[in-house]
C-alpha cells in the first residue's frame, strides 16, 4: 500500500514505513525507503530496516534509495553497511549512491574505501563518483590515486572528474599534469575540466597559462570560464590586461568578460564597464546597469554622468536610452534631472515606453525639481498609464529621505 506523507514523517510512522518496505509493489518500497530518511528527530531505530533493504531488496532502485536515506540520516553506525554495498552490490547505481552516502556519514573516514573502489570498480559511474568525493574530502593522501585516474583511466568521465578533484586539492605540483591534459587529452570535456582545475592551482605558472589560453582559439572559452569561476583575475594585472584586450569579441564572450571585470578594482577596466551600461547588445538591462554604476560609485567616480547625458542626447535606440536613464537614476546625481525633465516634457519625440523610465530615474535621484510637472501629469494627462507612473514617481519622490523640504502633496483627485 502506497503511503504519502504531506509533511515529514516522524518516529511514530516508522512501523508503517517498515511494513511498506516489505510490500510487493516496488514504488511503495522506494517511497518507504525515502520517507525513512526524512523522519524528523530520528533515532538509530530507523537503521535496521534500511540496512535490510540495502542488503536484500531485489530492486536496485530500492537499494539505492536506502543508501541515500542512510546518507541523509548521517548516523555513523551506517559506515560498515555502506562500505559493504560500495564494495559488493552488483548494481553500479547502488554502488555510486552508497559512495555518496558513505561520504556523508563518515567524512574523512570514508577516504580509504572510496580510493579502494576508485582503483577496482569496473563502472565508470562509480569511479567518477569516488574520485569526485575524494577531491571534496581534500585529504592529500588521495593525490596519487587521483593523478593515476587522470593519467590512465579509460573513461573520459572519470578523467574529467579527476582533473576537477586535483583542482580541489590545489597542489602547485599538479600544474604540469593538468596543463598537459588540457592540451593533449583526446576528449574535449577532459580538456575543459583540466583548464578549469588549473585556475585553482596556486602559483604564477597557472596564471601565465590562463593568460595565454585566453588568446587560444581552442582553449579560450574554457579559460574565460575558469577565470570567472576562480576569481583569479583579481590577483593578476596581466590577466586583466588580456581580458580588456579581448574587447570586441562576440557579444556572449564580451558579456562574460564584463562579469569578471566587475569584480576587479582596476581603473583600466572603466571604459569596458561604461560599455556595460550603454551597450544594448547585453542580454539584461537590470542585471548589469546597476552593477556597472556601483562599480564606479565604489571608486567615488561620478565622471560617467556627464558622458551618459551626452550619449543620451544623441541616442535614437530605446534600449540604449532606457539603459542610460536607469544608470543616471542609479548615480543619483541631480545634474541629470533638468535634462530628464525636458525629455519627459518632450515625450512625444520618444517611444511610449521611455516616460516611465524617466519618471523612475527622477524619483530615485530625489531632486524636487520635477515635482510640479509630475503633479500635472498625475492629475491631467489623458493617458492613464502616464497618470499611474507619475503618481508612483510622486510617491517615491515625496518619501525620499534625501529631500530636505517636503513639497506639498498633490491635491488632484
């Protein structure tokens, strides 16, 4: 009989779940094994039915779920049964689940059985799981076994995970092996994993490799991903120079470079960051404009405001106009308000979508100059959307704490 628990089961439900573990229906047994792992405030009394299911159930899915639940419960007593399942269960999915559960239960103490399975198991899935977990443990005793897997395992999946695990261990001595793998391995996924791992290896050699790889047609994309994930650009003016020099590559690459440079405190990136504000080819206005503005503000640099105002005057594209208007709002510089107000008054010259951006920006800046005109729009404009946006802007402008003198509340109904 299938029992469904709307909330997490408790120890009071254990007897019912034990009974469900012996039902003939496989799905019922799978759900029972899963629910035992979800029991709140469980005691070691939950372990025997899971041990039995892990060892004797005919269904690999049930045995794998029993292993998962033992890992979730994290009772140290489960180490021996999980080690046995890792070593002897005939199904690779069960062995892989047992490896993961063993790591959760035993932590560092799981390293020896994991390395033993890494060297002996015939399944690439199990070996990949073991080498991944060995890297997570971070014990240098695993280094030799992981290197051997990277060099000699016939499975690309295992070699790729071995490369990633060497990155986790962060041994400077592994740079040469990872570099050779990144260049020579026949499998693309392994080469990519090696490049990503190099980004986490300390030392100038790894930095120089990433610098050169960024300009390589076959390694450049992986190197850029590695720089993004590792944050290594923060350490290297040379890498920053390379990223900036890559400049006008494809928009997708350009965007990823911007993401890296936004984390860098280097004035040489300023022109690139400015492009992040104005370039409408970037996929998301909200994702980048505020971050780019904050990059300048964090350095006390408001010089882009004048340039943004000039660019806004000559721009004819709505997306670019909207990005610039939002940036001026984020800069919160009152010098922009007269221009934004003039554009709002001349809104017939612009897209119907622009006025709401203009009103939002002036409300964020907080200067009272547009108050009367916003009141006029809120009370009299024939377009209900304009009236709504003006009212919203008035609300935010009125409640802006930076206003020294509160203007009169708009009297219109």
